C-alpha cells in the first residue's frame, strides 16, 4: 500500500458577493453609443430606425443655445419637485401612522392596496376636472403616484424597527413622542430612503405622461411634439434629458443615504 | 429601594409561565435568578420593571428612592439595545433628554458615568465601532446615568465571550463596591450567579416556581473563581438545576 502524495486543498469558497467595479457602467454606455454611431454612418442602421448620436448631441447643443432647454426643463423640474414633495411628505406621515396605530393600519392598508395598482395616468381626466388643466392636475397626479409607494415603504420600514429599542425607550421612561422621533423614525429611515428611489422614478414617469397630455412647455411636451413630427433627433434629445434626470435623482438619493446613514456598518 | 414580589403568577393564553413567586430584594443587594431556559426569568424581570402586567399577584416597591434618581427601575438588556445612529455619549444622553436638566447638568452626568465605566475616550464612537464588551459597558453606563434605585439585568453578559465576561464581572463588582446598588440579575451562568449574588434564586422549569433561595455572605470583592465555598455553592446549584434543565431541553416548544 502506498499513500497518494499530499495535494493542496482545492479552493471552493468565494463568489456570491458583488464587487464594486468602477467605470464599467460608463464603458457600456460609450460602447453602445459608438456602435450606433458607426452603424448609422456605415448605413447598416437606417436613420429611420435610430438617429445618429452625434446629431442628437448637436440637437441638445442647439436646444441649449436657443434658450429652449431651460424653458422646458424648469417647469418639469418644478412639477416634479412640488408634486413629489407633497406625495412623499403625505406618504411618510400616513405610513408612520399605519406603522404605529392599529386603527390606522386596519382602516388605511386596504385603501392603499386598492390605490396602488391603479394606473394613475388613467385618473388624469378626473384630476383635470378637480384641479384644473394647469399645474394643479399635474401636481396631483405626481403626488398620488409617489404617495402610495412611499406609504408602503414607510410602514414596512416602521414595522422593521427593532422592537427591543422601543422597549428600551419605554423602560427608561421616554415620552411617546421622543420614542417616535428618536427611535422609530431614525430606525425607519433606511427603508424610507430606498422607498424614495422607487417613488421618484414613478414621479418622473408620471411627470412625462402628464406633460404629454396637456402642457405647452416641459420635457414631456417636447418629446410628444418631436414624436408627432417623426423628428427622431429631438425625440432622443428629450429621452437623454429624462435619463439624465433619473441618474441625477438617484445620485442625490445616494448622497443623502451616505450623509444620513453613516451609522450603518 | 426594596422590592417585594408577592404571589406573582403569569400565563400567556394557555401557557402557564410563572407560578406563585414570592421574593424580596433588600436595598443595596444583588439578587441573581437562575433557571432553565424558557422558565420565565425574562418574563419575571419585565414584570418587576413594569413592562408587562402579571396575571395574578403584584410587585411592590418600598423605601426611599436615591436623590436625583430619574428612573427608579432601570434595565440592562442582553443585546445592549443601543441606538446604532447615536454615539456613545448620545446613547447615554438619550435617557436624560426627557428630564428637566440643563445642558451642563446633563453633560456632567454623561461625563461622570463615562469615567466610572472607563469609556471616557470613546464618547464620540458609534456602536458599530465597539466590541461586544464595550457595548455592554455603554449600556451599563446608560443605566447608571439615571441613578437608578434598582437595576434589572437580563443576562447582560450572555452575548459576550468568556474573557470579556470575566472583565465585566470585575467591573460590576467594582461599581457595586464603590456605590452599592440594588439589582435583579437574571443569568443562566452559575459562575456569574455565585460571583455577583447576595442571594441566588433557583427557578424550576416552566411554570417557573421558586425551588430554592441561596444566600451567600462572602463580600463581593473577596469572591474568586477558586474559592471552595463558591465552588460548593455552584455545584449545589447545578445539582438543583440539572434534571430541570434536562427536562426543559427535551420539551417541545408548542406541545
Ligand atoms: N409575549 C409572549 N407571548 C407568549 N409566550 C411568551 C411570551 N414571552 C415569553 N413567552 C413564553 O414564556 C416562556 C418563558 O419565557 P422567558 O421569560 O423568555 O424565559 P427565560 O427568559 O427564562 O428563558 C417561554 O416558554 C416563552 O415561549
Ligand atoms: Mg430570557
């Protein structure tokens, strides 16, 4: 009998742990755009299918120079800010109430469940009657659209706050309001912020939809006009503005999380 | 402050958890409570601290509360219960903020308990930066900050490793020697019980009844691991608990 020679123990750990890779995301964008540019120049992408990226850039530059850029973007940003501020603030308030009071939970959870799946855009005609054709109906649409996901995220986050911390607060005789303000709300903040990501994305979608249905200025109106003229360069210029808006919003929330949640390990 | 527990019983729905518990905790003494897991130790402690109502019987508090006591019955929890978003000083300050103290008095109290627990250098650290032993020191400092009449400690050292546990027992003995406090100290560790208890209450398995109350008269600072009297006490406790623990271990949770 002889023993096999000693061999190293094979490695079988690792994986299941996404690493942070810088620059890959940008590279994907750049490659995609270069391929389209090449295709449209070489002719194997017809310019009825996709516009040439360099033309889209030229359109954006033109838009900026003519001053129309701000004329479209400022009203859009105002609508998004006002509408989602109303929706998110009301949503956090209602979500916290549902999280804290059994009566609010019993009464409001079914209502929110009924509101959530309604495509809010279907309600726009109704909002036009209630709040007028101007800004009011747009604010209402964005507010309602951001309200429901915020409520759901907030009461889930409040439910997940460590109850031993609440008991600790009670055992030291903290006032009810102190417990809510110093234990429940900070504990729910991570969940509320990740809900905010979803709410604001929905807000952007509804913003465009509302502007398409009735607005003189705004990114949605700009895209609709370009689309009806089959002006692909301008259509894509509008889409680029929207994507950038999405990226900026998500970056702002990441910044907020970094600032407010340093305590997380 | 003394505590008197009279004929206390409790059941959750149909589960009888505690049965006819009568105990007394004299002022300035530590009462350790040991018993098999699930026998109702934590439930008993929550009732003493007023976080839960017993089904029958009552808990009485007698005697004077120390001057400038802000929260007579104060808990120290097994899992520390520190707010992760507040610094060490912020966690201690939390329990003072609802009391009418001016900023200077509050800061003085925080600094005092940080010094007493050896945490002065860590005032600005966040809980996630601390080891388990340091976190429990913060929780003890927080409890001391309200100048409690009675400390209610629920397995405060169970989440810590053996070496850290020894260090914290020494810390607790030191704190008690300098300023004797009244405490109910729940543990499943018999060595802890004989090191810290002036009296040691053994509970039976569920429903928890008082099986025996053991008194130890050796001063806390003279108790060592090797002391034959404490060894004998620990063995006697284990003899009392062994069969109960075995039976409790084999019970089905929802049978
Ligand atoms: N809130 C509760 N509702 C129902 N049963 C409970 C509750 N809290 C504890 N119990 C039950 O009471 C018994 C005693 O629990 P506990 O006091 O935590 O035991 P110990 O701390 O001695 O391990 C256990 O069987 C546990 O399942
Ligand atoms: Mg317990």
